[in-house]
C-alpha cells in the first residue's frame, strides 16, 4: 500500500491510539468540569475555550480527553497539527533533540537545525530566486518581522492589509487585524501607518455586483484604487494578505485577485507579503496557497503547520530584501529553538515523503462533496468554499444572505456534545470551518461530517 492509501484507510498512529469516536461521559465529563473550575480560578478569563474538555492524548484524527472521551478532530488545534498530533517522525526527532540540547540561543552559539529549516523553507516556498529565512516563535511575531524587513528594504512605512484580515494579537498585528471583537476592542491605541483595503469576497460581493464577485481583477482594481488614493505607493512599504483568509471566514478571493495585487506591488516598489500562517504546509492541497495561482510573494510568513505542534514561525523572502535588515536587527531569545527546528524538519519530511499535499487534496474533495450535498438540502448553507483540507460553510438565515452566527454556534456546540471538534470563524461569526489533520482516515472524516450534518438538521426541530 502506498503512503496515502495507508492514511486514507487507517489514519496515522492508529496502532497506539484507537481511531474511534467514543463518548464515555457527557461532554464535558466530571474531570473536565473539575479542571475547568481550576482554570477559572487560575487562568485569566481573557484566554477563552472553544470546547470545555481537557485533552490527555491525541493522534491520527482523534483527541482523547481526561474523562476517556475520544473526539474526532476537525480543527487540528487551529490548523497546526497538519501531519497529525505526535506524528511518529516528529516524536522521534524531538526526543533525540531534547536529549542532545534544548537551547543555546541561535544568536549566541548557532546550530545546524535552524540552518536546515531555513534551507528547506528557501527550497519549498514559491519562486526559484535567491532566498533567505529568519525564524521566530509565533505567527504574529513573524508577521511583525516581515514588516520590519519591508520597512528596512523600502525605507517606507505604511502597511496595507484587507477587510476580514487576521494577522495576530500583538500591537502591530492587532492594528493589521480587521475584527474588533474579540481581538482589538479596548486594547488600543494601535500601531500607526496601517491602512485597510477592500477584499475580494465572492459570496458577499455578489450582493453589490455579480460581475465583481467573480472577477478578481475588477476586485483588485477596487482595492488598488483605495490604496493609491488613501496611502500612495510612495509611502507604502508592504501589502500583506492571506491568500485564503483564515479567521475572517475562509474567504477565497476571486481568481485573478492575488496576481493583480502582486503585480501592482512589483510595479510600484511595494513589498508583497503573503501571510501563509494558516494556509501553509500542504493545508490547502499545495505546499503553499500562493501556488494555486502561481503567485510569487516577495516575503512569505509561515507558522502553525510548520512544526507539528511545536512553536515555530518564519519569514522567507528575496535575499536582497531579507538582508536589508542590518546585522543583529532581527532575532529573539527563542526564535528557531532547536527542538522546534527538529520538529519542523521531521514535519517537512513527513509531508514530502508521505504525499500529504496530495492527501490534503483528497480530503478536500471528500469534504466538498459532502458539504455540497448538504447545501443542496438546506438553504441555510449560503456558501461552501475553501481549498484542500481548509474548507468552510457560511451559514445564513433561510432564503437570505443574512449571516446567522447563532446557528453556527448551535451546530458547533451540538457537534462538540456528540464528540466532534469543529471550529467557527468569520467576521460575522457564522462560518463553520473544517481543518482536519491530514493524518485522519476517510472513515473518521466522513463520520465527523455526518455528525455535523445531523447537528445542522437538528437545529430545524
Ligand atoms: N496570521 C493568517 O491565522 C493565527 C488565531 C487564534 P499566532 N490564527 C489563529 C487566536 O484566536 O488567537 C494567525 C493566522 C494568520 C497570523 C496568525 C497569528 O499566529 O501564532 O497565533 O501568533
């Protein structure tokens, strides 16, 4: 059996953790309830919880909780455990590294793992130009560093991001993120020189212009017009965009939108930055989402799926731009930690050797089929969209395009109670998103989607 067939039939890790949904107690069970009481007493309430169960073990397509419940994982810890939780190669690499050394600080005494990760990123990211990479800890930190590089290279300051964008929770990335609640409200003042342009959002643009909804170049023209009039290329260091918006609602821009924005940036001396924190590393059925439209970003920001669950992020880009930051201008104590780098190398090897880009495409096909069938029977599914293993449904009030956040919440909660981890997102909070680990079997994935379908039908009663 080839690599993918093994994944399809059994999921990865099937030997050590039974790949079966099983409810031993109600969700949450008594031990989770106890732990939740401790959490409330010890952890700041600002740190929220999607599912009130505490995890003890995870792998393949399953997350097991403290009460012995086994849940189907359609969230991957927000698009992180793409190769699966505790993926075998990652576990071995981490174990070996943790026994050798845990930290020296790459800026003090460097080590090979960091360099090898940079080489892999330079090889795998779009474009065959000369590249350099720098490693950090979180997605937000990498986004901030991409802006530092763009400003150092262009000697300009302004940054453009888009409606529905999400780039993080630090001060600069809060300014770049669109949605106020819960990300920004009350936490200002925000970093200056951040401007917002209109996104191509086919499903919602259709309300204004049927043509504009499907014509990416037209939507890009609208955005470029705003950028030229409200900012001006002469002031603009960078345009930052998620090729498929994540937290904003899995918004796939109309074909031609990304290439047109990228081309405008190139023609105007503006650095084009792709934030592939959520879309990167095989998630969308390509190693990076930019590949789908042949877009070559100047800088690409990666994190999440890069290291199988260990905290690591990166900025990769044109050598001349990356090297515009002066010596010691970039860094941080933990950036490119050796354990995280070992995990990243094992993750990349797993994606490449086991054919996980292809597996993401298969998973996408299966999800789209199922969700389109659900949509045919239920006009509250306004839109089904996404690529690869990054698929969502946008829920609306029957017969309208009015967002229905209550419905999304009700369906997610019912799915949770039935033992399926599913996440919501979207500017309007009305999107159910599916981000299964690529280590899930077809059977578990199908069962998970069935549970969601039953949860949706149940809300009609
Ligand atoms: N850029 C495109 O999706 C993180 C956020 C979860 P960090 N998305 C999940 C939450 O509610 O905090 C994300 C992203 C894109 C940047 C980030 C930020 O990555 O690793 O969370 O800092």
